[in-house]
């Protein structure tokens, strides 16, 4: 049985401000689910509804088959770690981590054991007697996580726990969270972020939230390789997937699209006779474009380049009906700016969208 189930869940603030609707999701025990989406799409709201900090205004939340809508937060078997980790400044790391258990009137032996176990899992043993002010940002965030571990909840909820850390610490702490999850295979984690790299690296499955609902649920690579719609196609992957408008002129096992700017693209996605004439967008990731001598799907003059070392990003301006485009070529390419470049893509890498939805699964 799925551990945590959301059924037709919705959230309306006040009488009429609907923020989320039609949220249907089944999360299995041991998964690390990441909610990702643009700022303001309702990620925190959904997490807070699961935690019990926000009322569920429609639908049902169950955990292990038990309806949770009206169960108080402390009785849901859930612990939540926030972006801003408010530690008690006058308490040591050990006291901070022990606090919730003390309130719950656990024995000293029990508390010590739980704190020592959490400290070991988070490599906090050397700091147990320090005050928070004597810790780095990353260490403080680990103490905040440690506070939730000592309670040994069934479900961990994280709301952008790394966004206050600098870039290097973010990577290090991200890897620690991955290790922590591995050490607790029977615990479920739900992790909110707007950072798609965090989502791709941590998640067993990603839930993309947009337009008040779920845009797609899948493993990181499913979302990357087979996005269901243009939103997910452009949200996952950086720089974003190029979308080029056109019309289907050839159908069958492969699909031919006459592009609005005059070139022709071929996609390995099959279509049927009745698709002929449909107005579509083809989608091509910058990294799937390759320079070509023969029939390109795009040709243009390089407007700007960014050399990142391992790759070079190549930008084409929108001109004479040809859309703006981004390509990502492996390695270093000096002196490309101002040059004419023709680009092609393997048909297997050419996505096809009709009315915003992928034509792959119909
Ligand atoms: N108490 C509230 N009253 C009205 N609207 C709210 C309230 N809290 C959040 N919202 C709105 O709900 C939407 C989702 O917010 P939030 O869940 O914080 O987004 P995210 O975490 O994805 O950035 C936003 O448009 C926000 O303005
Ligand atoms: Mg938020």
C-alpha cells in the first residue's frame, strides 16, 4: 500500500483564492519525492498541508491508509525542516537536538541514544557541545535536520532546506541528504525545491507543479527524456529546450514537420494520417543540436557565445521569422560569434507538441 496518498486535494485561501486543485499522488514508503516548480506555484502550501500546518480545503490525505485531514501535526508521524533553521541560540547542539524529546518527556538514556544516533548520521559528533553561533551555515542546517531525525518520524518534509547556503555548501549538504536518505531506506522524504539540479540529483520521482496542479510525475530521466508537455519540457534541463513552430507534413513511423522558418525537421515520434496539417511545436534540447553540413533544421548567425569550459553555449537571435535558438556544443569553440551555423538533431531527440501536449503518448 502506498504510504502517503493525496486524493483530489485542493487549497483555497479565504473564499476564492484557489492555489492548488486536482492533486492526486501516491507516494510509496522509502521514496524521496521532490516537488519542484516556479516560485509561487504552491510547493510550500502542499507540503504544509501534508504536515498539518495548513488546512486541506478539499480532498483527502491518508498516511498508511488512515485519513489525516483532521489529525494534528504532532500526531501525523511527520517532521518538517524549513528553509530558515531557527535554532535556539542559547542551547548547545546537543540541547537543540534533544529539545523535542525532552518536551515529550522521554528518559535521559533514550534522548542520549537518539541524539548520538542523529549526530553520527549527520557527522555532527565533534560539535555537540557548541552553541549555534560557533557553527557554519551548513552545520546549523544539519543540526536542524538532526532535530527532526531524533524524533524518528515516518515521513520527513523538507522545504527548500539548502537555499540559504552558498553554492559549494549547497552541493556538499545535498550529497549529505542523499547519504542520509540511503541510511534510512524505510523512511519517506518529500523535498521541496525550485532548483532543478537538486530535483534531478536527489529524487526517486519528481512532481512538477504548475498552474495550480501537477504538470507531470516521473523519475528525473523520464521527465528529461519524455516530458508530457511544453511546460515540463522547458522547466527541466538548462538552458531550456528550444521550441520551434511548424506544421506536420509527413506522418507514419516518423513525422516530418515543416518549420515556420522554412527548414524541415524529422521526429521519431509516430503519427497517423489524421495528424497531417496539425500545427505543432517541435522541441529540441540545446545539447541535442549538432553542427551539420547537410539538411539542417535550423541555420542562423551566432549572436553570442558563452564558454563554460566543458561546453560552449551558442545563442541565435530571432531574425526574419527564424526563432531565437540556443545550442550547447561540447568543448571549446572560439571565434563562433558572427558566423553562420547550421544545426541538425537526431530524430530520436526531436520532441513533438500539439496544443502544448506531447504527441508521444496518446
Ligand atoms: N495565507 C495566504 N493567503 C493567500 N494566499 C496565499 C497565502 N499563502 C500563500 N498564498 C499564495 O499561494 C500561492 C502559493 O504559495 P507557496 O505555496 O508559498 O508557493 P511556493 O512555495 O511554490 O513558492 C502563492 O501565490 C501565494 O501568494
Ligand atoms: Mg515555498
